[in-house]
C-alpha cells in the first residue's frame, strides 16, 4: 500500500506518508480507514507528505469526485480537519492546488500546500517531535 498513516497517541494529529504511485482507489480506501477511527478532539491536524511519490494516478475529475466525501464527513462530524500537504514536485503540487481550491467551500476543512515538511509542521503549530511521536 503506497499510503501509510501514523496517528499520534498523545495529540490529535497524524502523519501520512505516501510512496510510489498513488491512485484514487488507494486514497479512498485509506481515507475510509482513517475515518473509521475518528478523532476525539478538534481540530485534527494532518501532515500529508507526498515527497516520495513518483506518480499520482489521479485526474482533475478524480480530485473533484473526492471532495463530496469530505463534505459528507464534515456534515456528520463536529470536528475540523487541518491538512498540511507537502509536495515538492511540480506535477503533484498542481493536483494538490486543485484539491485546495475545491475544498475552500467545505466546512471545517482547511488545506495548505508546502514544499517542505518543516513548513507543513509550522503551519499546523507542530514540531519535529510531533512527527517522531507519530512516525
């Protein structure tokens, strides 16, 4: 599986590392598993690291079709989700930017785009020690 989710046992945060080729099926399966163990507090801070991704097998339409999943999640939950996505690759960053734009109107979801893990952590008021506890 190219998507690995590490949850912090001490804070409402997660570190998601993606490797190799990521597809829509991978993303939907992991997101469903992620939601099965819903956070207890809000906001839930999530760093998504796409640094090791070689290719994303997603189209604009796939990204667009994934957004309703987030809408359903936020409607059925009182939690806020803060995503800090790390993408140093130009092609991947373009898809993340599309995702960021499409989620602007989704209640209780914020998405920021970064080129380094340090920047993503800072945006969520997290530190390297949060990642060490998670990963």
